[in-house]
C-alpha cells in the first residue's frame, strides 16, 4: 500500500507540471496588457496612461521579462509553496485561497451530500421496480438533470422560489458559525442546482450497477436462504454495486470544486470559483495560476482517496 501511494504521489509531479505549463502560457496568449488594464481599468482611456508609470508597473508585476524567465520564476515560487501576490487584491495568493476555500468546500460538500441522498435511493428504487412507473419517473428525472446545464437549473430555482413562494433567496455569504440559518439559505440553493445535475448521473449509474449485481448467483443464494429483502439489498447488493458509484462521485466532487464558478457567480458566493472568474477577467495572473494549481492538486488527491477507498469497500482489492 505504501509503495502504491508513493508511486501515485510521484505521478502528481508530471501532471502538475503539464497543468502549470498550459495555464501559464494559455492565459498569456489572450491579447492585451495586464499593466494597461490595471492602470486604465475596464473600458478606460488608454491614451491617458503615463508611459513611465506603465513601465514601472510592468517591472513591479514582472511582466516585462521574457515569458520563459517568468515561467521559471513562477515555478520556483510554487516549489517554495509561495504563489506570489495578487495583482488586483495586493495580497498573497495563498492567503486569498485559504479565505475563499471554506465557501467552495461547503458548497461542494453539501452538493455531494444532496447528490448521494437523491441519486442513490432513486437509482436503487428504479432497479428494484424495473419497468414500472417508478423506474420511468426516475429515468425522466435523471435525463432532465443531465440535459439541463447547471446555470439554467440555478436560474429555474430562483424563478420558482419567486413565483411559488414570492421569496428571493438571500445572496452573498454569511459564515455558518456567524448565522447558521442565513448560511443554509444562501448555500442550499446553489448546492441543490449542482447536486441535481450530478444526481442524474449517479442515479443512472446506480440503476445500471444494481441491475447487474441483482442477477449474481450470491444474491439469489441469499434470497433462497430466507434473508429479508432489506438485508439482501443493503448487505449484499448495494455494497457491491457501490464501487463504480464511489468512482463517479469522487470525480464529481473534484468537478464541483473547480466547476462552482457559475453557481457562485449566480448566487454571489465569494468562493474560489467566483474568484477564479474575476481573476480571468482582470488578467490577475498569479491569482489565476494559484487557484488552478490548488484545484489540480485537490482533484488528484480526491482521486487517490477514492482509489484507496476501494480496498475498504471490497477486501479483495489489494494495492502493491
């Protein structure tokens, strides 16, 4: 097990190196000058910029150097776990990430819980009552979730709350420890929008794996021994059907961490996703690169944790 973990951790290095290279050069391919944007602002008059101030700001930002030199300098800061300072917020990138991370993590965790609570039971019921109205209803709901993009689901939720209850959900973010009730009202709706989309995938996967496992000989043997249906489903069928579901949910959690940009923008949650979007629009290179690198490490770590979870779900699996 230790050798396997060490080998997987070593594989992080070429993956992160490729991600860092892509994000560093791709953001700089976009036409425009970050120093001019910082001085003039969005829609500002470029002709009013003082050339001396522009040159000094470029030197301060380090964008006056050749791209290869900038890339090597940035890699060195990453190796030292120092992502540099944000151009727009004038703070260390690491501190900004730690400030925004709890918001995105809360959103992703709550969305994952809703995904599991909605997706797994509906998939199990669809498999147990295959060919009935329960199965057809579950499949329609799942297909609708896959077909609708997350931003549309978020907007539909807002419109439905206004139309049915004449109530607009509070926007922004208040910490759970400061006011739990307001926090839940702010986070539950974007989490529901994210969770519904991923719930559809989990529901379809659960249905398919359950139908496959139910046909196995050991399930028929358990029923023949007189075990109650609940025991057969929970102890024999569902546990063995969970492996592919755990895989897809682990991948989905990583996607939620990096793909919360739209939901955080719609509901004005100041998390990593919205910060990433603002960094792209303002050409804040250090902040953009730092968030992408952090999300990449998180995604790789989540996938490693999911692989290790297999051994707990299925004792026959051994890593070497």
